[in-house]
């Protein structure tokens, strides 16, 4: 139920938070100031199961635990394991209509080497009775390409040789790239003691590692010295031709291997191969030496074309004295008629993003982005998830879409409910095309969450279908001198 707020402000959604308590003491899990979670229905009973990931320092192992939610209680169901930087997603792997859980991990650094060890990929198949099935079809795909590591082998130095079933993955995404009805996976695995970034092609539930669908010279770079690395990936039908393209977010540093790269869109030929690409504009933030941690599509100016929001953090190489791995800079890229993209960040995001400073005590890194209409005004906003050891950010948690082509940095207090404090922070988790804002309850006894009335971004659905024109009211771009009404007085 929405209510009118003060004059000059627009509508806010009245918060109706629900609480689910832990049946037994979860230990240090609930003591985390900010942890990650995935809400997932693994047995098609229309009730969420809860996957929690501890929030700890980057190279420390974190517990990954699955809880079932029944009768307003969280009951521990499964200890999945301990991982360094686990990335968990869910989709229907075997096309049985039930969600399955997939987890990759970056792993720890190999002793005496700069590459990472990775972990055995986890695949847990959901079932009607709720009993999870430990499936090895993904790890088997890596066992099938084992190669001997030779001393001085360039591929081995770059981490391009598979030595066991483990793979070091910074991120992965999924979608049906060849339109055969099976969900394929892109794995960003450069920098590990394993095969470099690649597709896992799904054929009737059996996976095969395929690194030939994007030519090496455009994936890794044209020069012998190039070895481009990416971080985040997102399957999006960028040109709306009915085939999923893939957007790769850069992992650019001052290294000779990476210095020439940018984020790229690789265009699907229609057969699941990607031999054409579009370079995305470099951000001026930190001279372009950034890691893209989040990618989300949104038609910002309502011209019918897919635009992109990218979340950047600093890497090393910028040279302005700021601390590495800080940031939270959001870039807005509008798609032109010719399919290229133009940077319109300054025009589209209100303010100078002063929260993206480089102070050494700024330990907040933006992670995933999600387009969702949080304030029920008919326009999709951008929700921001953070990975941090502190919840009192000097950064927005929502970019409010004012319907006139602008994104206004805001807090939950400004957009959701007036009884929240400005620095109250919730994470988002998508479940069955719904979005839940959640955090650990103030007394540490469970979690509290708010279910948004709006369906989540269609790009995060099982098949990753594109947003049709029916989702947005399409209108012409407003002229430069158009006087816009500000929906919210942003405090950022």
C-alpha cells in the first residue's frame, strides 16, 4: 500500500516487514553486520528456502548454509561448505520445472603462484520432496579436459590449463545461448589454475566446456601481450533479435596484459557463437582502471532500446592516490540507433557521486544491480547490493527512476518508508520473479524482509528473456530544456 508523502516528494511504499526467526542459534552467522543471501524455492512448494553466506574479509573462508523456512521459523537444512568468494545462483538445470542451485568459488591463492586454486563447482538439483541431489555434471565437464602442466608453458602461466575438477570463478551467468531449450553457463575463470573464461554448453543436462564460441583475439585481445580479464557478466538480448548476447564487465589494471581493454558486448550470431563485439565507453572515474561488479539493463530514456547501468570499483593503475578496491561509481550507457553506446552518466545520475571517494577506510564495494519498481510508480529503479563490513554507507542503496530519464541517488528511508533511518540498509534477493528486501533482525534472532509488489527484472528470469515494450510506457526523449519534476529530494 503506497501513501503520499510530503509535498514535493512523490509516493513512498509503506513498509510491511515480516520476520522469520531461527529455530536454533545460528552461531556467528546472524552476528554478521552484512551477509549475502539467496532466496530460492528448491522443491516447487511456493515457499522460500534461504541460502546464507557469511560476510568476512575477502580471502577468509565463509560458511554457506541452507535453511528451510517453515511456520515463520528458519531451520538449518544443509551445510554446503566453506568457500573464499562463493557466487551462488539458481535456475532449472535439468528442465524438470524445479529450481536447482549452482555455486562457483574464486578459491584461495596458489602457494608460490599468482593464480587461484578455485573449488569444485557445486550443483544441487531440487526435487519435489525437497531432498537435494548432489550432481557432478558440471565438475565432470572439467575432468574431461584435464591437461598436464608443463614447466614454462605460457598457458599454464596464465592459468589456462585445467589441472583438476576445480575452477576459479569470479562470476558466472546463465541463459540459453543457442535456443535449444537448455540453459547454458558463462564462467569468468581467468586468473585461476584452470581453463580460461569459457562457456559450459548444456546438452540435455550434460555440460561440455567450450572456449571456441568467442574468438580468442576478441576475447583476450588482439596483441600477443593482451590477456584481457573480465569480472561480471550478463546475458542480455541487447539488439532485441531474439538471441541472448553477453555483456562482460572489465577487470582493467595498469598491467600490460589488461591496459588496453574495456567492457564489451559480444553479439550472438543466432547460433550461439559470438564473433562480433561492441566496445563500451570507458569511464573517466579513476582513469578507467576499474572492475565492473554489476551490470543491469534498463531503458532509461524510453526510446525502446536497451541501455546499461554499470557499477565500478577501483583497481590499481589510476594513479590519483586513492585506495584500490574502493569506489561505488555508477555509469549510465545509452544505446544509440546504430547499436553503439554513449556515456551519459553526468546527465542521467543526479549529483557528482561524491560517495565514490578513495578513502582508505571506505571498505564498501557495490556488487549486483537489479531493475525493479520499488516505489510502485510504474518506472523501474535500480537496487544496489553491497559487500561490506559496515552497513553505515555514505552511498545510495537505490537509484530512483523519476520517469524522465534521470536516476536519483536515494536511500530506503526516502523511497520505502518514513519510519526507517537514512542509513538503514537492506539487501535484495530475487525469488520466483519477486524481489525481497531483507536484513538480519535487530535482535539477531532471524531476518526481517519486505516483499515488493513488483516482479523482478525479466533479465534475471530462468530463460533471461528480454524486456518487451509492454513493460515500459515508451515515449520520446524529452528535449534538453524540458523542466523535470523531481520525485524525491535526494540527500546524496
